[in-house]
C-alpha cells in the first residue's frame, strides 16, 4: 500500500494526558503480553555490544515499550545493560512502575525528549519500538541523522505492516480492547469510564492504529 501520513490522536498536544497515558498503557501491555519483540533480542544485543556501550536510550517509550520482557533476556545472557526510558510526552507513572519492577537497570527521563534532537547528555545506543511510523519521511531522516551526528548506534523496530488485511483488523480493535482493559495495571476508574461508558480510548486506539 502507498503510504499516507495521518495524525495520531494520542500524540497531539490537545489530547488529554489521561487518554494518552491510557493508550500507551494498552500498547505496552499488548507488546509485553505477546512478547512481540523477543525475536529481535539477539540482533539487538549484538548491535549494542558492537558499539561498546551498556546503556540504551529508548526513544518514544510510551508506556515503557517491550523492556519488561526484553530486559530479562539480557539478564539471561549476563549482559547488564541500563535502559533509560524517554518520550516527547513522558508517561512518568508508567516509567516509575518499570523502574520499581526492574530496579537500577532502568532509569527514567521525566523531561520531554525530542527524537529528532536528543539531548547530548543522553548518550548510549538508541532504540525505538513501534514509533518510527509516527514520523514523516523528512522527520525519520532527521532521527537517523541526529544519531549519526552524535555518534550513537540506533535500532528501530516495528511490529506493524502496511497491508490492507492489517488495516481491516485495526477496525476490529475495539472488541479485544473491551476484554483486555480489566487486565491492564494499574487499575484506574478513569480507564473504565473512557472505555465502557464513554468509549474514547477504544476509538482513539483504533484510529491511531
């Protein structure tokens, strides 16, 4: 399919934080529950080792991305990396949950971090999961150029495909969301309100997907 670039509602400045964080919490839950990115672990590990660093700067982390499951894979191979979670709109509560569960292997940046111009103090191998498609072509090139100019390795991973069949499946997303929502932690009454009574969250996830 030819690429068409549309906005993603949860990334707009006018999107309420309560909706944005609920969307990223849902995405983080699905990514980790299905271990979507575990197949890339070895390639990622090899790339990080090649840059002679043990620090990862995760860009566009959303609700924390796949690091709850991926970080354990690194522990199994005795490669003690430190992962710093960052985002343009940091979901600080989700970041802190990751830090509480994974301890000192996770650090968090509570300030807004622009993937097109990462602050020089955030040095390390950069990763981006399920977010590169958010950017227009010129922005995508700027992300790569910034990594090169600052001498940082970068790994970009996407779990989606631009196919008609996938688009059709996205239209059905509100149905599984109704079943998954009670399993997402932390429990929030607001998540139930905007999922079941006023179904804003399912509609935003469907549109953005």
